[in-house]
């Protein structure tokens, strides 16, 4: 029902910046929470950031707080993840996800999100 497509991944140097975008189709984002997760092979999926489409304060993982910014574009039904001061440990496949769960205490849980994009690779080298 909901399709999410990430774009913007690539290779950047340590300390560089990258902006990811997630385009949605099938539903509007008005009532949804949009989240970003990342995963490396052999490791669990890790929460990065999330925000409610309606607005309010985003939630960030401690590891990215102050470096990453999540935002939305209402007209284009997209959510962006601006990543600054990238580090090699940020290297991962980044996934966009959507949920109707409104309690921000659950936004960091991957199990809260029934809709997922295909992922986009982000590689940070030194």
C-alpha cells in the first residue's frame, strides 16, 4: 500500500556531507511518522532519526544527534536526511520507513514500522 524509495546515497570522505531523500507513494504522509534506519551486514538494524509528518520535535539517535537533520517536503511527499560531519562508522545501508505509531517513545523501534524502502548505500571513507 505504501511504497518508499530512497535516493541520494553514495561515497563521501570522512567529514563530508550527504543528503538522502525518501519519496512516498500510495498514501499521503499527513498521519505518518517517517523514520530512518541503517544497517550493516551481520548487524542489527539501527535507528537513526524520525519525525511526524504533522510536525513537532524529531527524534535522533545519540550517535547522530547534532550531525544529522531530518526534514520533510510537504509538496513532494518526501522526507530528507541531511548528514553532516560523516564518519566511517556511519557507513551502512540506510532505510526509510513509515509508521502510524504516534507515540515517539516507539519511534526508535524498527518493529514499529510496517513500511520500508529498499535502502540506499552510504559509504564514508577516510
